[in-house]
C-alpha cells in the first residue's frame, strides 16, 4: 500500500504497469475517480492501456484509502482544491507530463486542473461530465437527500443480499462484475463524512453551473468527452453541449451504457479512447 502526504493528508496511489521496475519509461496516464469512489474502478481500464502507458491511479482526499487524519488540514472541499491536490501529487512524484483520464465529479476536477496546469497535460479524456442548468428547488432537494444518504451509512449494508445490485442499479444500463459492484458499495461506505457531504455541495451548486461552462470553454488541451448514451446521473446531452463551447473538445458516446461506460462496455470504451489517442498523435 503506497501512501504519500499531500497537503497534510496521506493519499493512496498505485502504479499499474507492464514493467513496475521501469516506471517512467512510457508516457504516464493519470486516472481520477468520481464522487464516493476510489481508483479501484479504473484498474481494469488502466490495465488495458499498459502496453502504451504507465498508469497512475489514486484516491482523492477523503475517499477510498486516502483517509482524513484525526485533525484534518484546513482545506475546503471546493473542486479547485482537489485539482491542486493532484498538482502536488505530480510534483512529489516528479512527474511533469501526463495524459489525464477522469470520471464524473473527477472529470470536473480534471477540467479545472487542465486550465490551471495546461503544460502538464498532453491529452485528456473526461468521462460522464458536462454542463447543466441551475434549478434552486431541485438542487436543494438533492442536497437534502444527499445529506441523508451520506449520514445513514452502515457497514452491515454489505451483508444484505443483493445490496450491491440495488446500490448500483441507478448507475448502470448493463451489468458489471459482482466484485466491482461490491467495491463501489465498500468505497461509498468508506468515504469520510465531511468529504462526501462537502463535495455534494460543491459539485452540484450554483457556482458549478456558472463556472464549469467557462472552464470547458477555456480548455486548451485536446480533450475527448465520453458519455454513456443512457446515463441518468449526467445525461449524455450535457457532455454534448459542453463540446459546443470549444473546438478542442471532441464528443463520443458509448451506446447502451449509463454512468460507468468503461465497465459496462469496456471494449467499445477502449476503442473510442484509443482512436482519440491515435488521431491526435503526440510526439513523446
């Protein structure tokens, strides 16, 4: 288990590579997970790319295995802070150029990182993200419901038959492996309360509605936005609308998938991804 201190919090990270003893001999691709998840769900995608990349997965502050200390540092849960966490991680690992792949809330963090540190990134893939409209009543209801969901989490949920299927039902259009479903539920239960609740308020907010379109419009790095055709969490139209803001953004859709297209239809997802990376050839 590899941990590195990032601004007062030990962050879990893991290299996925064909040659662990020769990390750095290939381009580096960094993966960012979404809300209440961890880098675990990116491992199968990363493993499929190891012929071309050394892949770095990590758990964001307060999620997965990046546990907050008893006396956590005075950092907010604004997504910009999570982008800064990534910048510090890369500096500490002496990585100065990456390909970036990020999902859901993590893709918002990724977009913010692209605009603050464009020289770090060669190409980016932002999955299941986009722009949405502000609805005060809907947002208030979401925050209230989210607060209950975060507050009332118990480890005995894991012992309930079919709990993993029920938990993941809203996120999927196609079945995924039972082990993946269980890991998602474990990560949700493991997430620190303050981090989980804080990022609900910052990622689904009036500020996000106003600022994220500006962030997408400013991206200067060739970026692929991938949506799941049947995504009910962040509908595909939101990703499509974001790409209209900037000619650096390319849109692709994985048919018959929802919020986790990389797991629901990995072959189609990887085909789209590899086509994008080949079309935008970069001298390494």
